[in-house]
């Protein structure tokens, strides 16, 4: 890309940098940034008292929601929703008190646990290892109409929609609402310096003197089109850029966040110095299109952003069971445009960016001159190229991004594989496996491991007999070990 836009950094307000995060940044949604973490003395009291409480190990989605509740990313919420808030959000995208809020934030529990709760009880919320993260003041226990909630939130009950599938197939049938007291945030051991809370990010923005901040939401690696889009958006908004990718739950099948974050780090030097910042967002996406864009804008407001980039099909889940898109390509833009004045967050809309071969640049579709040939690579084509070890063209992505993608997705001939031989006793399985082993070792180029059934049964499944049930267990064990080796 020969003509990447360059924009000057806004002049920092050095004389106001010490005023604190509230000095010149946008106010949090609802007027005040929520902080639900208690002090050490109160945390010790809650831990001691929790020995007599029921407890719940949070699911991955609930962990993401709890983190944003505790750190203020979901301001003005102070806990998991009660039924009045849930119903108001489903019906009109507002909390019961009238504050704009588009998506229910619920704590769903199994009926067996919910039946032990009442309004006088506390519930200890723990991570999967049993560490207590928060105490919930149980204020309401109510049956959740999952189909109705899904239809209102997503506009469909088609199971092809990942948000609907999660709601109908993985959500528990009872919701518990109430106020939270947080003992600690969920622990993360990856990219810790990039995991800023809203208060921490606001303080960083003040230190840098950033007044106008445009946020970029992404759940995919950033290629040349994304960099050009964000450069243009920052220039148009006369703002600094916050690259704020989602590293919680995203759409099933998305690239893992470890690889994506390395890709984001690799492209940061492509922006003018001191104009762009990377920070991670522990959000569990619902892929709710028009409603989700409002949630994303509210969260970025809480993190101190004044502008928000919204492109084509923002937070869209793809096509329904009939092959039609769940949402229109610019429905999300229309939703935010309708509410941006109330939110105080200005949208920076963009159409899909395409590479114009003759001009050697990326342009929004509405700026492409008539008759000019455009090039693009779909997600399917990208995965095929990686699998086959084919080059990723320079007009599509940067070399450093391509290198990171190849580290995670080596071509098929460099990946491991398992050959599973099965047959009756004496059929020749061990002989054939032995021949295959030595021929692969003769070829060289990769390690080879042989798992002989008799040896595996002796060392891994010695307590099993030859019943149908135990034979199945033995096969599952062999398959697990083989997949780990592969």
C-alpha cells in the first residue's frame, strides 16, 4: 500500500494532565464510573462469611461479564440484572430507570442451586479453580424465558445465530439478580500490561493528554484494510486511536486471541508515533448486530473514548438457516446514529474497504472510481492459503502479520497427523504400524510416535476389562493421547 494516510498527533494538554481521569475525559455512562471492588478489610469479612454460603463456579461468559461489572466497563450496572431491568432492556433497550442499555447481563444458574437461594442469602461467585471473586447479594430469583429473551435480543430464534444457540442450549433456566461486592478481578496471565481497567485506561489517556479518542473494536487480525480504515477514522475525527480488541468470548471458530494480539502488536509501528494505543477488552460478545454496537459504544465511553468506528456488518453473526444475513450490512450504523447524541459518543462510519489494484491503495466502496478493478481475500480463502502454505500477498496484509498467522497455522504438510489402525486380533495391525513407523523415520523431517494397543492397555488402561463399555473407554484414552502427541 503506497499511500498510507498520516495524521498529526493532537496537541497534548500538558497543563491539564495532572487533573485526574475526570479532568477532561468524557463522563462514564450514567454519569459515574462504577467500581465494585471492596477494600481488603471488607474482602476478608466476605471471605470469612462465605464459608456458610452457597457458591457458584462461573462459566467463561459469566467470568467476562463479572469482570466488566466489577471494573466499571458495564457502568452504570452494579450487579447482575433483576427481572424488571431484563424485561425493560428486552422491550425497549433501556433499564427500568430509563437509562439506555441494549443487552441483558444475566447470572443464569441451574435450578438445583437456584432453589436453595432466597432474598436473605448471599452467593459466593468463584472462578473455575474455586477462587472467590465476588459476593452477590441475592435480591431476586426468577425463571428465565430463554426463547423470549433470545428473540428480543437477537431478533430471531434461529440456532444458526451463535448468540441464540448459546442462550437456548447453554444458558441455565433460572436467573439471579442483585448487587455485587467484588473481592478481586479474574486472574489473567497473558498480556497483563495490555489489560487495563476503565480507570487505568482513563488515567493513561490523561497522562498522554488525549482528549479525543476514537475506539476500534475488532475480533480479527488487522490487515492493511483495517490499518487504512483506522488511520482514516482517526484523521477524520481529529482523534487519537485506541485499538480495543475483544479477548473474551467471540464467534465460535474465530482465531484465538493470543495470535490476534501478537498481530496487533506487530502493526502498531505502522501508526505515527504517540497516536495509537493497544488495550484489551475482556468482553463476551453476543454477535447481536444493531444492539451489540450500542453496547460496544457504551463500553468504550466508560473507557474514556469519544468516538467509535463502525464498519460494515458490525458484530454480525453471518447468515441464517435460509442463507440470508441476520442483519443488514449497515443496520448497526443506523442503530448507533439514532442514539449517538444521547450517548455522547460520536460514530465514525465506514463502508467496506477494498484494494484498488490500479491505484495501489485501499478505498471505501463509495470512493472507488467507476471501472477500477478491486481485489479482496475472504476469510475462507485466507484459511485455505495458510493451510496450503501459499503466500499472503503484500497488498492484503503486512509481512509481520503474515508471519504471526503462519506461526499459529503452519501449512498442512508441517502439521502433525494421526494414523489409526483397527482390526481383529491377528489381523496385522502391529506389523503394518511397525513398517509405517520405520518408513516415516526413514523419510525424516518429523518425530514419529507409535502407540501400540497392548502397551497402552498395560500402562494406561490396566484396570479395564474387555466389556463394550471398557473397550470404548480405552479407545477414547488412546484418541486423547494421540491428539496430544499430534
